[in-house]
């Protein structure tokens, strides 16, 4: 990176631009102290003609050097004042992007601002048509923000690796004192946190992430610093961020400040060792700046203790733990803080009754929000079985909601965005040290993916921090044991738990590793967990050889001699642990024959591969699963010597595979071998059962096996080779008993303590004696359905204010089927209301292709008679008493007793205690779609008619009516049609006529059929006589 000198001007600092990256330059006077005097920044020269001369000279020279290029300038300036730079550069037709120089007093940019800049700058620099140039400029006091912005750009464009390394490189371009002159607090911790947010853009995540609303309940301070002569401090808190109730205003405002009154401020002494809890209860969303100040005895003046900026999107498990090196603290007071000082910001989820309103409210309205938010509106439940779902119509775009109980008006706008009656699940608060618990811990049974063990003095500022940052950057949840935070000599239970709750542990062996008792105890715990929980240990031999570790020679021998004098009996178990781990495969970097960057890349790749191999991928959008998991865990745990088989059954798309994967991940660590066989039905049809047998044997024996030529041979090998193995198996979509017989046969085929999980649509598969625990998975209830849909459609747990009615309608039509909720949620994401209405109407008639494909698997497994019964129930008989139609199916030789039993077993229908037939809305849509597709393109060739106009056309048409078997009509006195016997006689296959008649619609002169008429006709030609001389086919509404 070179300094490009353009020219020199007397009395002006610098005189050129500094190249930061390819075609990215910074005006070099922004990086120098020459424009300061006696420690104060002076910018008088920026206000006169000298500045204009300076800028014009640089731009002219740059345009000469890059004659074919276009220029764009990013300026970090005063938020409320137009920059003089904009005026100067307008003469050269140069685009200027103006950004504020801080957010809430913190020298950093909002996540949305930095995203917009990065996207624009990347598009500008990536142009295929010309070599564009980007110039960076900052005004008075904005150097820290400029450094942060430059580091963000380099990371985003993958020109640099590692947040700390990149930020350090940028700051070294300017005198060290410049940072302290322009920022009273050290901004690096908050900047590194926000740079980590930026790095997530390269991790394949949706970006920018959807704002998450949270409530800050309290701030807990531990090991407080001494800020006054009394040996302690009087802490108060101030929260800054954008006002959640003023969406149009994105500037940072004070959202909360501790009252400076004796009843709210308390003095804490460091010597007392008290934990300070400051109650807050403040709604926040997006970027937040938290400042903590210590007041004097008069509660009038104070000084900042620390500051931290964070974004609510990245808060995990309702707690943000700020260690000392994660806080912005005063430059000149760092020595006053004990190393154990930390702050825990405790959050809770925003209840929907206090959801944030996406409108601007007056001060008076804000004052009333708390009272208004307590109001509840009873939410309509899912429609009863067989009940039709009406269209959302115009109600979705209405400014008020009226469900017959409460009407929300403009004055009640706060309630418009709520989903009354819905209580979102509250996550358990988990407090962690040095890491972030995995968001998927519920699905995997672990809090962390990786635990890093190292001696801080040797590697903290080097490979440990480098590796930790890279792991976090790839969304691998990592616990970093920071030795500085440990007080005393007792091995903390937090570390024991963190090790046992990590999938992979990585000890970094350095020369001083054995001198730390913490490291030694951690290693013993790792070895123990590797035996009991099948945990993976991946050692790094940083500046020692594996032989030194294995045999405890060199510096390790000296350390153990000292330990023997002090600890005695413990030394033997420490040595055993070292020998055990040193025999494992790891990375030997003792010869330093590669750079740390290369080493870290290799380690991260291996960690990713290991996590992919062991644990099954489960979606983050989980709703209503935990209760199932707890119930099944009680079934599958317990006596480790027996063999247990769990059978999960239910209709397609209800979430059987997802639930089974979660259980599998939870149990995985208890088994020496495991295997997941997905889509057994489809795989067996395409590749044969032999391929599945080969995979089962290969996964359990952990070596490639492809020698099975027939199923009988595979059965023999499984019985002989796996009978002594304690295995965990997941068999997904077992469709036939032949699948069972070929893969798991008898429980005795596997070793004691084995666990087998099966998913199937067929109830018979899980109702065999070998299955210890048959488990039927049902659809979601309304609240769960709404939450799941909103996760996919809006990226949060509740709908946007303008989409409440739409969302409710989607949930009703989906019938609680997770697959349908996910599919339509993703389809509607970021779509307009008009598109929502079209997609909703279409999805009610025909399931989405993704859903239809899944549901049709069960339909395709039926024989012709069963398919016919399924289609008639879907099109005609949902909600009917089965006894009304049973004889018709018998007359048609459809064998209904067997057919209905099969349909129930594979979860296509249910028959209630009242003998009424029930079918899921999505399955009904599938059946109707199949009928439409099976028919000829001409309407007259259809076998069932669900539309009145089509029915009339066919009846009046002299040809092509032989295939018609059923007609369904709703009586309408305004559209009455009479048909003579001879016209009806052409419908020779007509078996069913339904005329839905309502008392008020029936002509007063003829009430022959009462309030409704339903005629079942046999196929033998007597239907016309039974109908009499005339019958009515009125038009459907």
C-alpha cells in the first residue's frame, strides 16, 4: 500500500491520497496529526478557499492519472450540515455519498448504513465496463469511523482476513495519538463487534438481517471498578438507539436513562464484592448504544465507565455478556478496572401485546401505549373439521380489524400490529463465558460447536484469537476459555459444563500450556467427555512437538516437576490425559512451516467437515417442537442395556423428519456408531435396497462397503457384523415392511443399548411389536402455525402491521401443516399485498408445488380403488357420515372397508367418533388438482364437476357426458334451470347429485326436499325415475 503524492501546498497537511486497496484511496490529511495544535483538532483552513484549492488539485491529478475512470466519494461528516466537499466536487460531476460520522456518540455506523455503503461500494468497484475509483474522506473527529468503514469494506470484499487484524492494519496508517484525540473512549471493542456483524455477510446468511425487537430488562455488573475515593462507584445506565415508535426518524435518541435520584442510584464498593443489578425495562430494536456512567456523591456529575454498541439481531439466548476486553473504556482509566470486570445485559422477548408499531406516534399516544398494550382481542381458532375457509378479501388492506368482538380504530393503532392471545415462547436465559451458545442447541443437544483451550499468555493475541474470530465468522458457535477471567484456583463449573456441552474441543498446546492448572484440568475433562459423550478432540501442537506432549519432555517436564511438589496425586491423571490426546491426529505447527492464516484455514475447514459429518442439519425455524422432544427423550433414555425403537408417524409435511433429526442429534454423543438413511422409499425405488444396506454397514463400521449384491446377503452381513455395535439409527420414510426386514429386521441384529428411530406415513409400520414407542405427530395449533409462518414470511415471530389479516388467513388455509406454512411463507416473502392475495387464492385451490410433491407420495402408493375413494372424499364427501356413502362405493366395487382403513393408516383421512370423514385442507386441494389434471382439456370430459357453469354446459351438450359421475350444486332461486328427463338420461354414469338448499332460497311453491337435498344414485339407470320429471341445478355462488 503506497502513498500517492499528488502535490504539496504550503500550510496544508499532506498533499495526496493513500491507497488502501485496489482503486480505494483515502485523502491522506484525514490520517495525520499535522492539522491539530496542542492536542486540539483545528479545521479553520477547511472553511476558506485553501480547502477548495486543495480538493480541486487532488481531484484534477487523480482524473489525469485515471483518465478512463469514474469517481465516487464517501464522506463521513457532520450529520446536520452539508459538507463543503459536496459543493467542490459537484464541479467535477463526482458522486458523493454522505454518511454520519457516528451513531449515538459511538464512532461507528448503523448496520443498515454500513450495509448500504458496502453494497454500493462493491457494485461501484466491481463494474465490468470501467475501472471505477472510490475516494474516502472524513471531517473533523471522524477518523475512527473512517477506519471502521475501511475495515468493513476490506472484509466485505475479502481483501483482508480477520476483524482484529484488518482494523489494526488500518489504524497503523495514522499516528496512534490521532485515535485518542478523536475518541475519548477506546472504540475498538464495539468496532470489532460490529465488524463481526459485517463478516456474517460472507457466511451465506440473509443480509441485512431482519430487525429483532427485544426488551432490555437489566444490566448486571460484576467485579466493579473503583471510580471514586470511596473505593467503588455509583453506576447509572443510558440507552441510545432509534426510537422504535418513530420509524421515519433513524437517528439515535435516548431511550432510557437511570433517574439521578437517591432512590435509583446506589453506591457499590469493590471490596464488598457485590453484584450490581441495574433495572432498565426498555424496548430496543436494531442498533443500540449502552453507556454506563459513575456519578459523584451529589448525583450531579459523573464520568463514563464503559460503552458498548451492539445489534439486537445478534443477541443469542437473551443475554449479551461483555467482558472487559469487549467494552469501550476511557484511555486513561484502563488500569482502574479489575480484569474480572464484566457486564451482562439481560433481555427478554417482546411480547406481542407490546410489539413495536411501524408508525409515528405522538408523545401523548406513546404515554398511553402501556395501558393500550394490555388490551386483548380473542383470536379466532382454526375452522372446524370440514368447514370452508372464506377469502380474506378486502379485510386485509383495511385500517381496522373487526372480528365481532373489538374493532381497532386509528386511535387503537397500537393493537393493529398485535396478534392478540398469542404468547410467544420465551427462551431460557443462558449465561456463558467467552462465547456464544449455539442457536441450534435445542436441535443438537449442545450449547457450543467448539471449545478452545489455550494458555492466554502464549497464544491469546495470536492464533487463539485468530482462530476464535474465524470460527465465529463462519457462524461456528465457539467457547473461548479466557484465562484472564478466572479468579482463584478452583476449577469452575462453568468451564466443566462448557466442555461437556461442546461438540468439538481444540486444545492449543504451547510451551507454557502445562504451567496452567486450568489447562491441565480442562484436558482431563476433554478426555473424559471423549469417552462418555463421543466428543471429538482436535489438538493443535503450536510451538511444541507431539512427542514433547506425549512424553512430557522439555518445558513440559519442568512444569510437571513443579506440579508434583505442589499437587501430588493429580499429576498422574494430567500426564495420562496428555499422553491420550497426543496420540490423536491433529496439527503439528512446531516447525512453523506454514503461516498462521493457512493453518487456521485448514482447521476451520476440518471443523466444518466434522460438524457436517456428525450432526444432521435442522432448520433454525422451529416452533412447537420442544414438548415433543422432551416427551420422546423420556422414552429413549433410561436403561442403556436395552434396545429401543421409536416410530414417528403422521401425514406428509407434518414435520416427522425434522423431529427425528432433533432426537437423533440429541442422542448422538452416546453412541459409538450412527447412521441416517434418508428417503428410504424413494432411494429403494431408484437404487434398490442393496444401496441402503451398503450405506448402513459403511456408516456403522466406518469404512467403505459396497459388496452387497442382493438383499439376503445384506441381511446376513448386518446380522453378523453389527450385532456387537451400540448404534443409533434413523430410518426416514419407511414405507413397507420389506424395508424394515432388509435393514433392521430384529432388535437382536444390533448391540445392547442401541436406539432406532423410524419415520413413516404408514401407521402399520410403527404398530408392530418391535416398536417400543409409536408416536403420532399432529399438525400445529393456531398460535404455533402463525409463529412458524411469520418466521418464514417476515423473519420474526409475528406479522407486520399491514399483514395481520393476511397472515391469519394463511394460517387457517394451511391447516397447521408445517410444510405448507414454510412453503407459502417463503413464497410471500417481500411480496406486495396484491401478490399475496393472488397466491392465497391459488393456494386454496391447488397446494403449492413443494407441498403437492410431498403429499402426492402417499397418494401414489394407493391402488386404483383406494385412489378413487380418496378423490371422492376430497371432492365430495369431506364432512359426511361414512355410512351415507359406503353403499355407493360397494355398488361400484371399490371395496370401501379396506380402502378407508388404508387411507386412515397412511394419514390421508380421519374418521371421527361421529363417523364423519375428515381430510386436511391441503390434501383436499391435492385431490381436486389431480381430478382436474386427469380430465381432458375440454370441460365436458371431466369426471367430477365442482363448478356450476361447467356442469350446465356438460348437461346441455349431447356428447361427451358419459364420464360424469357427480354433480354438486347450491340452490339459487335467481338462477334456476330445469332439465327434462331426456337431458339427464345422457349422464349414464351419474351416481351422485348434491343440491344444497337453504330455507330462504327454496321456492315457496315447492318444498319437496326440505332444507337440503342429497341424492345418491346407483349406476343401474334408475336415477331418473327417482328424480321425477324435473330437478334443479342452480348456480353456485
